[in-house]
């Protein structure tokens, strides 16, 4: 089973590498890191990732996956990438994402009419594209499976693999990874965060989020047109 995992500049690497670690433990899955060229791709913090295929050489996927990150903004009107995703999704069994990767799927028209999730700061933007935003770690709607922000990528991948290969095998992988999260602090989501800390974080992110929202609105207008 081919898994196409999109690479692009300034993605958030954990959106990609968390699911990659889970999926790579299932020998039935062949993972392809796909970008426009085979040149190394730098994530948002400078970590370089090496594509294994290009848009032209990528196989037809059984599973299409899009990570999020600040570089997602540039993909919202990237016709080459959006066309590639539409083509790949047309024959894929599952169309999936983590974090703001769902906004890229939405900009390609691939989440219209579906329930989906994203990073909590950007969740509302899914509605611009006719998707139904759901504030959960993992949202399944038919063959669309989306994960929320960054760390939820591991939850997403375990959920997907439980559907593909059964819960027992997914549980074995979870155990092998010692995925038993006990964060040092309470407050890793807006529902559990201290209100003062939440307000401060939201305020510091507001300028970037305003830009992201404006780009999403423009992409939604193009999609409707």
C-alpha cells in the first residue's frame, strides 16, 4: 500500500515525522516523501528532509497525507500542488492530514461537506471551504481522517492503522513506541490551558493568524469561483 506524504518548505516536521514513525512500523505500507523536486526540504525550524519522489514520479497512493506548518500559507494558492493533491486524492482510499494540512486539503476542494479538524488556532477556517470544524484530536468522516495540532499526528496514525490492520496491531505499535503521554504541565489545549496563558499565546500569534485567515478566505473564494 503506497502512502504519499507531502513535503513542502516550512512544514512542521513533527506533523510529518510523528505519523511517519507509526506508519513505518507496518510492513504493508510503503512510504513516499513527495515534493516538487528531490532537493532537500527545510522545515519551519531548519531541519532538512529528503524527498524520495517528485510530483511526476510519485505512484498512485492508497493513502494521501498532508502535514501542516507555517508553509501551508504558500500552498493555499499553489496551483501545481493543489492539482497534484486533487489527482492523487481521486484514486486514494484515504485522504488525510494533520494540523493545518487540512486547510491545504480544503483549498483543493477535498474537504467540502466533510467533518474535519485542524490546529485549534485555525480550526474555524475550515468552515470557509464548506467543511464542518470539529475540535477533537482525530476526526474520521468516511475516507477523510484528519488530526488536530502537531502532536496529534501520532494519534491520527494509530487511528488510521487500527482501521487498516486492526486494533491489536495498532496497540502493539503504540506499546513499542512507549506512547503513553503524561505531559509535565496541564494546559496543552485551549480547553485545559490557564485563561491568562491562553490569552497571551493567542495574542502573540494574532498577526500570523490574521495573515493565515486572509489567505484562507481568498483560497475559499477561488474554490467557489
